[in-house]
C-alpha cells in the first residue's frame, strides 16, 4: 500500500464511500480512504430489523451530549456509525430527501448551486428506484431505493388514523408534495441493507484504484504552509501518515469533521488557543449544530406487533429468502405535517413504528406495542460541537440546544397534541391498548413536561462546517488550500426529513465539483413518466 495518493478521504461513511466511487471512475487517480472503524462484516449490519442490536456495539461511536437545558438537563445518547458505510450501516434506512424549500433556502442564503433544481439531478443519479424513473426518481444508480418487503398492518392502521384526522394520503414523500401520510421507501436491496459501503465502496474497490484502511483513527491534518497535504492516523498503536497530492476530503460527519478540523488548528481561536492548539485559521467550526428532536407516544397493542421479529420462525424465513419481519426497518411509514397551517412547508414528521420503542431501542422488548409522535424537522434552535481536550481520541462535547427557542417548544406542543388526536381515531380502535408513554393531560404544562422527559435525537445532525461560515459553495475550507469538507456538516440548515439521502446527494454533487465537471443539467418536465 502506498503512502501517497491523489485523494485522501477521511471517513468511509455515507459521503466518503460515494466520493471513493465517483472519484475512482477516473482510472488515472489513486484514492485512499481512512476509516476509524472495522469492515462491515457483522451479519447484523445487513439485516434491516437488527439495527437496534448495533447500538453501543463496536461499530458505534457511542457518543453522548452535554446536559441539554431544554430537556431537563438530560444527556442524550448519540449513536453514530464507526464502520465502513458509517451511519448508513447503522441507521433505519428510511429514504427521505427533505423539502424543496430546504434547498431553495440554502441557495437564497448564499449557497450557490444548491437550490432544489440544482440538487434534484444528483438525488436521481444516486437512485436505483424500484418504482421506476420519473421527474423525481432515477433508475440504474448505485443505491437501491425500494418499497418494503414487510408491510405490517399496524402501520396501515396508523396511516389510516392520520388520514382520518384530516391529513392527506401521500405515497411519495420525495415527490412533488411532501405533506401527508403514507409508506416510505428504504435503502434496502432485496431484503438486505444497502449501505453506501455495499452500494458505492465495494464497487469502487473492485476497480483497483481505491485502497481502504480500516481501524485507522485520524489524529490531525498535515500542512505545508497554508496547504493541507495529508493526514496522520493511528493504526495498531502506531502513528502513520498519508499524503494527498491533490486534496484531502473530510467526511467524518457533523460531529467528527469539526473535531478533526479543530484538532488541526482550524476553528474558533478563542476555543483552540486555551487548549494549546496552534490556530491556523480562525473559523466558526462546530457552531450552528442542528438536529431533529423527537418525542413519541406509545400504546400497548391488542393486535400483534413486530415482536414476532424476535422469533425463530422469523429468523428462518429471513434465512430462506430475506423476507418477513427481519426485512423490515420497523419505521415503515410516516407523515409530514405543519404545526401551524400558515407555515410554508411541514415542520413536523411522525414516524409510524409497530414495535415497543423502549429506551430508544436499548431496553428489552417484551410487549406488543406501537409508537408515533412529533419529530421537529424545522427547528430554529442551534447548538455547537467543541473539543473536550486536545487529545484526538477524546469524544467531543456536543450540545444540541434542543427546544432552545419558544418557536420550537410551541411546535412540539402542537405536534404532540395533534399526535394525541391521531391516536384516538377509529382506525386504531382495534389495536389500541393501554397507554404506555403519554402526557398526564392535554394541558400545555403536562405536554411540555412529557416532552422534556422523553425527547431524544432522531440522529440527523448537520451544519457544524456550514456552507458560508466555514466552507464555500464548492465545499473548500476558507483560507486553506487542498481541503474540502463533504458530509452533513456542510448543510446550512437541517432538511425537513431523514438526512442520509441528502448526505449522499451532497457527496454526489461534490464529486463533480472536485473533478471539475459541469453540474448535471436540471430535470426537464419532459422527463416525467
């Protein structure tokens, strides 16, 4: 293995794997990918239903927040993928892109070339959608986007209850309209998880010009003057170096990328200098963190839930043909809605799950149950990521500042009240059992008390190295040559929905920028099928 490459990609997660694949399409370049975690060989990674078993395992960074003022000073557990594929090997595989307005707002705020019509071609290029090609969807791309193989009837009942309460039905949250209730699509291929490691990285390695170094923890960037020329990493208790002749591409995620930048002297001088870190570029790295908080209601169910997924029969069925409960991601459907009808786009999402959501999937599941409740997908609160110490393997300090504004608190209260109404619709009469997790009453005080005690992350952190303050519209770090950030951290604000699909889009678009290729043309109406 060489110590010098054209490109060095730090992080083999959702973005890093895409970069390796697209940049590696040029047979004349050599690429190294440095990943802190192991290869994705754990069989449970590839079984959709088993994602909960990966939490707090060796493939999880197992982070924790600082005490959150808006959540009664509770610390939030933060799982992140530490494995080939990153969090695409650990997540719930829901494929949702966000709302048109998210990207148009980015562009309006100065992120040139990142409006909805600019990014739609890259979403389509990534997709191999089982529903076929349309204006909004692509076929033949590396990433499988498929309907679920396991369609649990409790999810149909929850969708029906949402429609009964007045929400529109919507079978494509990535199409022309986001509002409404329906089933989702997933990054699952024929019953098995299709992470970016399986969809992008493996084919890239097979070409012969991409080397992957696993169990290699990046410690700092290497400089010559103002130019980044490589990365130092720890592997087998030995510090080693890789040199990049063209660029270093940072793809460590919304927590990891700001941490490595700050360790390397790129960040707020007032934060780095007291730690003894030489300040190379004074930038607001780590500031502006956004994430989606969620608070779910739970009912015990009089009808069978996905508890059957833990049975020997389900395991045998999955072993035979990758079908049945184990092919499900649990959160099979959702609805997008507005806490205020005057809002220009949805600010809330309910994920419908036919299972007991006990202790964020960490507790023992022994009862039939189902859950849904508001996730705030357009928060106004902002937090930050800072260093705990200058030691590179120390976990960063993370403060999301959930519900830090009155607007966010009001939206969550209204969302919870709407969810309580959905839960009482006749479509759920047969299933509805005892309330397991529920506010003491429908008063604002009792609902807010419940929210503060039960809210946790939906695992969608962004914006800590955002376009504008930290990187330019081509994702180059201000004042530093040879360095780009390509991951969720560059998003100016969090999209309205699950963030894995947007991260993949960012990397697809960034790869063209890095190669100096023209942006993909906008999708014409003639492409509609």
